[in-house]
């Protein structure tokens, strides 16, 4: 794990090894979620990239009686 630095203008540069491992691109956007004292960065992916991610999922789920 390599440390990252928050600059005076509040920017963080990801280490090259992490960028390659996660396939990050310049200009990529993230959702930032604060969990206690931790920050989770979730990459925002284009809709086309998400196509088929749930292939094979079982859509046959039990329903409540009032949800027919």
C-alpha cells in the first residue's frame, strides 16, 4: 500500500500501481462515501460498461401477497 497526499488545493494523485490495478483513467469520476473515519471511492462507470453484469441472476424471487 502506497501513501497518497492531499495537496493544498485538495487534490489526490493515485499511485501508478493502483491506477493500473484498477484500470483508472484520467477524468474518471467517483462517488465518495464517508464511513466513520474512512473514505470509500466508488468509480462511476458508463452505462454501456454495466451491460450484462447481472447475467444469469435468478429473477425468480418470492413476492409478498400484495405485490402480484
